[in-house]
């Protein structure tokens, strides 16, 4: 059974002033679940209304941990439909982003998310340019993509604390 | 007409360069002047923001400072990039505490966010800087009779409180641009439904159910093709028609065109020239009917 975690509850509702305020206005009308494209096709495995209720109550285990056959917050695809339709202007997506950030810290994120973050940390881009695509770009007479200053990107991400969450850039063995 | 810094993102230049090619051809034809700049990843509002919000803001702010240095606003050819850059730009412009915190971080790399540029989706630039009538005047190869399912995608105009562009639940500007080519934008029930790519990062099946819902609705309305304005939506709609067959034992073969591909074709560019054979759902048969091959 899920247990109320007051510290966790406060970390959500006090995260930013407006976030706690908007959460408190939720009257559980379920408009969000009704318009959520993922909720419509997952037979109760993803339900934004319940996630908001669990956030208000501080039921941490119902939110962050990857319970069997349950997406928890990771079913949210940031389509912003629920925010748009919520009659109380609850900023659901912003709450879910915060919860996802917490889930990542607890090592509960799906692989896609951490893999992409590591790519961005290493290359400055989510998708680095592959030689085959580079040749294709030449054939199309497309200009060379300007080089990203990776060192600057990595310095910046060290400063924001990303390294503490996903680790430092992995050192590759020197090419022989 | 303003000069812009072009923000091509990661997916288009590094995976779908033919979309970039069509965008550059369209912009050139319409006199939209763009410049390249050494931007980093926008970064992805679905992926990277969910991992670490502060890092997401910082990388986005770095991009904005590059545009500020050049003194040019940004035109983005991707929904995700537009949303990230615009959300961070607006937050830092309007929240002094957030700006102060971010500038303390940016100082370590010798940068400062000033708030002197705008971020625009290319649909906004086409509508505001060029206009539907002027675009219609440039059409030499009209698509009269072609029925198009318009799909703007989520991050094009949501959340509306920040994006402040078009109607978030009944978008109209993409329809106007499509109709400028002579084509007809069909009404279909699931026009504002998400493409499903986001949840596909975690689990394939729900993403396919959403995609099927979208496709069936457009096909029932008589659509000959989809027109999209986001590379994530493009990939979901174009790459995954084969995956749909795996789940639902039903053949899907409906061409997906980027808006800039449709415009470039309407301006007289041809199938081969725009590398349209690289699409998974081949648009050749459809485009032959409109003398575009």
C-alpha cells in the first residue's frame, strides 16, 4: 500500500509558487483523462487525473516507481492537451516534468530518456551527423552543418548539475 | 522582410535532409532570408526536459544567446525546437528571477541572455512575412482536387499561454497554406490528435493505437495524403505505416508530405529533385496525377 510522504508532497507543491497553487484547484473532474490520447488507449495504465491526485496527497510510490504494468508518469508525452483543456488551469505537464525529473534521479527513467540525454551531453546534439547522411547532404548541395562547440556545451551542463544525475561524459578509448 | 537565423534542429539535418532541402528551396523562392549558426540541440521538450529541466533551459538559453549575438530572430522548421526555444525565451524574458539564475550559469561560458530576439515556427513566418495570397501567386503547378489531411502536431501551438500562435485546438493557418496550392484541406475528426511519437519512446503499442486512430479518421474523410510541419510527426506517420500492419493486419499506404515539400512542388520543383523517393510511403503515384513527377 502506498504511504503518504510529506516531504515528497511538499517538494512538489512548494517547488514553484504557482505550481502548488494551480494543483490545489484540481477538483478531479477527469477532463484531462478524457482528452489524453495515451489514457484513451492504455486501459487505465496511464491516468493523468490520478497522477494529480497522488501528487496532491504525496503518494510517492504511485508516481515515481515503475510498478508492474503501469506507466506512472512516463506515459505522458508532453502533448499539452490536458493543460489546454483543464477548466481549472492546472499546469499538469509542468507537474509531470517535475515528477519525471525526480524519477530520473531515482534511476527509474525509461532507457530512451537517459540515452538521449547522454548523447546531447557528449555531442551537443540529440542526433549526431552520420557519414552516410553527410554524403547525402553533399549530393543535395546542402551547406555543411556549423560545428557545435561541444566543450562549451559540456561546461554548461556541468554547471547545471546534469553530471550528478546521469554521470560524466564517458571517456572513449583513444583511436589507434 | 526580416533576416532569420535558421534553426534546423537535430532530426531534419541529420536524418531527413530532404526536408531541409525543401525548406531552403521554399524560403528562397519566397524571399525569406536565412543564416546558419552553430546551435546545439534545442533540446527536445519531450526527452531532455523530462530528464533535467534546468539543463534543458540552459542549453536552450545558449541557443538564444547565439541568435542574439547575430541580432537575428530564429525561424525553426521543427515543432519541438520551436516549443523549447519559445518557452525558454518567454520565461526568461518575463521572469527576472529565472533570468538571473540562468545568467549566473551562462556566465561560466561567457554568455548572457538579453531577451532581444523572437522565436517563430516557419508556418508563422510564411503567414506573417509572406502571406497566403503572395504564396498562391507563386504557384505554377497547382494541386487542384488533391485532398489533404492537415496535421499540425502538438508543439506547434500548445501550450497556447506561451506559444500564442494559431488556435491550439482548431488550427487554421496550415489549412490556409495548403489551400494556397489549390489543394483542399479535408475536415477529419482527429485533426488535433497527437501523432503518438512521444509515448512510442516508452512503449510501441499505445503509439500505434493513436496513429491508427489518426490515419483511419483521415482516410475515412477521403484524404489523399497528410501534410505535416514537424519532423517527429513526419517520422511517426511515414515510418510506422508498416508497423501498423504488424499490429492490425491492415495495409496503410498514404503519402506524408512536409508543408515545404508541397509548396516546393507547387512552385514547380519535381519529385526527383526533392528526393521524394526517400519517403517510406512513396508519394510518386499521387504526384504523377498532378504533374509533379
